[in-house]
């Protein structure tokens, strides 16, 4: 039986389905499982007009937002909420997000996803870079926090169901971060999950459509609150280096991987990691709860995403008690600094950069222990240096 | 008979009605009166996608705009137009309003309501304040004219009809001015009118959802043109102080309460009032026409809204011949100045600030005279000092 | 038989048709020709919510975009594509365009039309002008590239079919570039074509609704790629003067009217022309392909549009291989410079400025030769001075 596919959105072909739903009945696939893929349009408030796709593999439900650059909004694995509670009622339509506002922090006004991409021209900021204007003259170019891609709607969205012993549910999307006299990237994402699985796979191809090489930065801002984050929760990352972003982060470097309860007045801290991969480059990071019976894991390749950032933001629950597990091509510093450190990737003319991540949930002590063991094994491949102070190689001092 | 209620929008519950209408027939309430509450979505031009609610109590019709922070767009009381004719064709969808444009005056591009709230983080501007950024570092934060709340769509909207001897029509809404690393306010508004009444009541609760006290400013920008505003029209506010905003306003301080005909080249003037309330704090301001047979009245409490601003903008009709009657928690100066003068309110963690205003129309000489008498009585409670020059306590000099 | 007309959008009357279509059957007009006028709303990606009108006169098909200031998106004349391939998938909804971004170049993020108007308050930029703020105080006012009008949705759109020997298809629209304390212009456009014709006529009335004279700038940015633009293509403009915009453009002044193949790394060049008209002021510009068998022509009046700008942007195909033929009231320099050179038009209070252009396609060698002859005849009316260097009268040096 061939795979089944449906085109939901194609701007060039003028295809767009306002509503869509498939499951076992419509497809004859996976008859024993209550799986579904549904698409709708949200209405009201800041969500008005947002395209919304809900995938349920029978165990893991998660939502994707084509209107917000194909981000993964939230999930639920066998009753465990996967994501965080931002102090906004999203997903927020990009037309309510003005990146230049708040001194370049406008991106925050739309930020409430579990997994949101930062990039593709830059991931850091706010700050200034030097880039050619329409006359080719290098001019000061303001960078806003975390780049543009999260606020660009997908121009093409499709759904695929692959039959077989273990059927696979797939959503693909294309997002263009492109404009005259700017870099021209196409992000082609494939988000997939097997029926009954505890994993969501995200495979991204970033194409440089230009006739010249293009600098590029990409960071997966993966954000989780309770029930994984709680007092006594811990972040495990097999690493050769951990360093604080700044003096403020340095004050907690000794316990950077451990989390406290929601704390009024807590100001975010960030830590830079150099993760260790296996012989093939495969690595991971795990946020496990205090009792060690529940965890969310991000898997990635250090060949594709060699830098890892921890965002620790354990303010009050209502204000966003959350931590970010962020594999990236580099660190979310201002681009000129990352360039100077040789960490900004360059995609050749017409070339493609591939990045793959997986979001995994464990909800048993045995499962969590197994992943912890995996991390411990990887950690044996390198000694971890913990820097008590910000490093000139990692932080603009 | 219990009250009847309908939920029109709830972003969290994914409730949204594109169209809605109730009246005597649907409810069995107020059978003798041709009242109605209708909801629709506007299309075309700058209005495209705007949610729009029209309430008609049988005598007073008015429209509310959930998409624009639950503002009151326009009204009509027994044939008298209540509002003004801005030089734009609104109500304008917030996605066409870029607050930072025009040097921070972008708010004006969406401004055409009879009653629009300014706030909640600040009401004045444009200017700079110092506020913590995402790292907790105090940085220069640009404030744009009149704040954000008017351009935030309501996340929850409901309608209620309360039966009884005099049935009451109610629209409630929730608007969130909130984001990560920003103040987190919820505005809960209840807008109500009795069948056949000449009054619309607005009761606002502003909730500080944060775990720390939050500064807050609120101003009701209530704007009226003809047939209330005309040559010889007059503004009456029982006051202990009136002062011009600047030297330009000072040139007409002696006649600040009187209005001329539409005047080409007229540049707006503003005046600060300290209104006098009764023993319970109740006060009011009235704009009456030249013949004194027609008036629009704003009622408010000086305990909630101790400051009153008059906006006098009597340019040509097509350019916006209008005056603003603006009760507020303080004056719409830049926030640092208002803070320095001790006028910026602080809501404790989790606390609520309540503000109530009423919009009233009189269309008989007797009715107008009665209100004028009420004002005169209040004025007896204090001597009114009129400052010929801007005051250092009220204007940054 | 009277003309037939339909109102598609009227914001004030709350008229809006989501879909609309007429042709010979619905009208009884032009029965022998497969003509049509259709209106729809686009969905998905950056186009979501864009009103779209497609006119087909039986030979010339073209699309108009009410949501983008009544621009002409693309056309097709007997199989020849009219327009260009921008590196975005538009037409782009204005809510994705933030004019102040990219250092004032945000306009580019929505730019992909064949014919787009620049103006009406200014056409050049980015840069700063001095203009009165809400207090009448002259303040620095940032101008963003090419002004606002292209990103303002039409408030009124209508369709007309005029029967007769040669029936005429007409679309009219009104776009308001207007706001409190800003200039108040209404653009009334009438876009028409005869059945079977190779010409689209655009007649614009720009009304100054203010009680005071208003400065005004207008430029028609008309953009074409293949199959008209190609290696060996040529631009012919009967002129008394041609000058390079800057030193970069000066390097190719000798061959400014000739085009090369798509060239990686090509940086745009602009040239200023003073076109020559006939006794009635009629002039034109033609872009013809290398073989001279295919051409696109812009006709205009030098009395209405005395300045002509050539935009030469022959980068790689995928990055926007395109040239602009741009008749205007002046040149798209920053407004203060154009004002200083006496080229900024002033419309009196309540007055109207009329500008007419026509888009014509020739697809035979004979047709192209005829237009070339017309241009040669006009050129005889004046000697053409070609300046090798930028001129102080045309370029801020």
C-alpha cells in the first residue's frame, strides 16, 4: 500500500484547506489505534487567523503552527503536558508581533511554543550587524531577538500517512525567509511520528537559494515547564565544557543543571555547553523531574548542531516557569561575535544544511534511568570542564 | 428568570462565534422594546477581520470592538451621533497599526473610537523610560503614544441579558496586556446598559497577574465631535485646578472650556484638570452644545480616576474636529515625569484596580440644565484655581 | 444598454463580497470573447487574507490587489508573462510588512508587483524629513522606502462593464493614505481595458482632503523580467537628459539602456531621465527584447509625470532579475532634496492631481518597430544630453 498524502496549503498553486481531518477510518491505516491528523483555523484574540495542525499518534498528541514558521506549539504524552505556560494566550499570529518593538525584543510577544526555531539569518540579538543595503553599501543593520523565521507563515504544508507494520504520520512544510536584497532561505521541515511512539522527529533542510554563499544560524528553542520542570528537576547534557553566559549566570554555575521551585524575582540565567556525541555525532539532553520518573529528552547531532544553550527561567508559574534546551549551530550571541569566533555556518550557493532533532518523553523510572545511562556513557568520552567565569570564547566580554 | 448568557469568544476554550444576534424574540426579555445585541466580523479596507458588537437598548445604540481592546467605537442616542469622524475609515485592525512608526505616534493611525483606553503599562509618550530587559538589566525602553491596550484583541468576550423590570444588556471582555518579561495585566471589562436608558456603564477591573507590584496608568480617551461639539459648545468640569499643558495651550487658558467653529490650521491644545467629586468621590464632565439643549456627559470617580485631561482639537471637520474628555489615573505625560510627581499607581502582586465610567447623553434643555446644576453644586465644594501658565507639577518644563 | 456595475467593497456601507465573477454569460456583453472579471480571497502563507481581482479581456489577463493599494500584480498577454519573479511568494498581506524594519527598507519585504505605486506623502527614502508632530512642533520624521500607499488596503472597490462596439472592463478603487495629524490623501484609481486589447489603462486621481495645501510625491514602480528582459534587451526612452544616480551607476552610463544576462553579485543601478513628450505631453518608455519582437511599453504624460527613473537590477533569476520603468512626479530621492530642487508637487486644499499611465504589450516585430519609430520621432524634439557623472540637480552629492 503506497503512502497517502494531502496538500493542505500551497501558495503558488492557490491550494488551501480551511479544515482537514484524517484517521483510521479515512485511510484504512492503523485501525487499532485512535490516531488523527486535523487542521483548523483558530479564531479570536491574538490567535485569530492562525493555521493549526493537531497530530495524535495514539499516545503522543502535539500541535504544529504553519502560521508561525512550523513551530511545535504544545504536546501531551499519555497525560503529561509537553511545553510551557507563557503569559500570553497563543499561538500568536505574527501580525501581532513587531520584532523591532521593546528595543528589539518584540519577538517575545509571540513566544509561547514548546519548540520554536531561531534564525535563519541570525539567532542572537538584539544588536547591530553590518550588512549590504539595496545599493550594496554595507550599513548598520539592526538584528532583533532570535531572527525572523518563527514569524513567517509556511507557504506549503502537506500531510502524509505511511502505512506499514508501524505506520508513520508526517507533516511537511516550507517556510521562506527571503526577500529582495536579503538572504533567501527555504526551510523544508518534515515532522514525523510513529503510531504509539513517544518520539517526534523533526528533520529540517535549509536551502540557500542564492547564487552566493550565505551565512546562516539556527537554534532550536525547546521549552518545558511542569510536570518535567519542578523543584529538584535536573538537566543532563553530556559535555566537554559548561560556561556561564555572564556574571549573573556565574553565581549559580555550580548548580546550573538543578532547578528550584518557582521563584519571584528570578532573572533568567543562560549556560553554554559543548555537548559530546557518540562516534556518529549523536547526542542528547534530558530534563528529568525530581523523582526521576518523568523526563523530556531532546536528541540531536553535534555534527549538525554542535552548540547547546540552557535557558533557566524559573520565575513564578504565571510568569513563565520554564527552561530551554537549545541545540544550535552556534550560541545565540550577537552575530558579529559568533562570526568572530568562527561559529557562523556558511551554506554554499544553492546548498542545503540539514539539521535533525527529536523530542522524546519518558514517563517511567526505568525509561528515565535508561536515558541517564546513555548520557553517562557519552560523558565517558570526554572530561567536562566547568568554567566558573564567562569565557571570552563564548561570551562577548 | 435567571440571566441569559452567551460566550462569543474564548481563546483558551477555542470558542468563537462569527455571527451572533439576540433580541426580544430570542430571549423573551423586554418584549416591548426593539433591543438587540449583534456580533459580526467586518471586511475590507483597514477593518478587515475586526470583530464588531452592536448593542441597541432601544434608545441608545453603540458599537464595541473586541479586536481593539474592547473600545467603544461609536454610538447614537435617539438620532444624536456619539463619537467623532476621524480621517480614517475604521475601526482599524491592530495589524495595520505599528506603534513605533511616526516617531512613536503610530497609535494615531488606528485612533477613531469614541472611547478608547490608553495604558496599561503607560499612557503618555512617546518618550523613553528605564525598564528591565530580559536579563533584568535596566535599559532604555521606548514608550509609544498612549500604550498598547487599544491594539490588543480581547481573548474572551461574552454577552449577558439580565431580565427584570428594567432588563440590562451586558457585554464582558478580557484583554491581556501581557508578555514574557513585561507587566502582565488582565483588563476585565463589563459594559452595560438598561433598556431605554441614555447611559452606558463601563466597569473595568485591571488585574496585576504578576508576583510583584506593578506600576500602571490608565486614561479613558473619550472623544466627541458634532452635534455636541460646535461653535459655542462648552466643557464643564467641577475642578479645583485647571492648567495648560504648554505655552501653546496657555494662550487660550481663559477660554479653554469654550469651543470655536472648525478652524483650519488649529493645533491641538490640552488642559489638565483636578476634578472635584462629591463625598463619595463621584464626579463628571459635560460637553454641551451652544444652545444648551444637547450634551454628552462622562461620569467617573475621583477616587479611581483623580486626573482629567481636556483635548481640544478643533481643526477642520474632515481632519477631525473633536474634543477629548479624559478621566485618568494620572495625566498623559511621559511616565518618568508622572512617576516623579507620585501619580503613577501601583497594583500589588495579584491585586486589582477598579475604574468605572459612564457615558450619558442628554437631548433636552431640561436634562442638560439638570446636569449643569449638578456640576455647579460640586463646584461649590472647592474653589477653582486657573493657572495661566504651565505648572511644574503638571507639565515637564 | 447602460453600463453594468457592482460594488465589491465599501467599508463605510459595510459592503464586501468574498467571491465575485462576471463574464459574457452574466452580462450579455462581449459574447464572442472569453472575458471575465473575478474576485477571490487568497489563503495561506504571506498571502493569507489578500483580496485578489483577476481581469481577462480575452487577450490580456492581469491581477489587481485591493489589499495592496490597488497595485497590478502580474499579467499575461497572449502567453507573455508580464511582471517579475520576486524572491517572495506574494502578493504579500501588508500585515507582514513592517516599513521601519531593515533600517527603513521594510517595504521590500512586500514588493513583488508588476506595477506598484510609491507615495503619496513621499516616494524616496529611507531618510529623515522635518514635519509637524501632533503638537504642531516640527520634528524629525523618519521616511521609509517608497512611502505607505502600497501597503494600504482599498476602502472601496467596484467593477464596471461598459457595453458597446468594443466593451470596456473597469475596476475602480479608493485607497486612503490618511490619519490624524498626517496628510489626508484619497487615491481614486480607475483601471480599464478594452476587450481583446493589448493595453491596460490606469487613471489615478489623488485628492488632498485637507484644508491646507499638501506636498505630494508619486512614482509608478513598473517592473518587468523575462521574457521582455533578457541579455540584449533594451530600454528606449525619448529624453533630453540621462544621468546616473551615483558613481556606481556612472560606471555603466554608456550602456545604461542595454541589459546583460542575469549576473551573480550585480548591484542595482539607477538612472534619471527627463523624458520628452509630444505637443500634448504624451511620452512613453519601451523595454524590448533582444530580437526586437516583443516589448512592454509604459505610456505617460510628462505634464503629469515629468521625471522617469530606470531601475536596473539584473541579478540572478532567482534573486529578482528585473528592471523598473518608473514615471513619477519627481525622482525617488529623499524628499528634502527633491523639495530643494523644486520637484515636490503641491496639491491645493481640496484639490486633485491626475496621473494616467498605460501598460502596453507588443508581441510582433512590426508592433515593436512601430513603437520604436514613435520614440524616435519624439526624440527628434530634443537633443539628449547624457551626463557621465551624477548631477547636483538630480542626486544629493
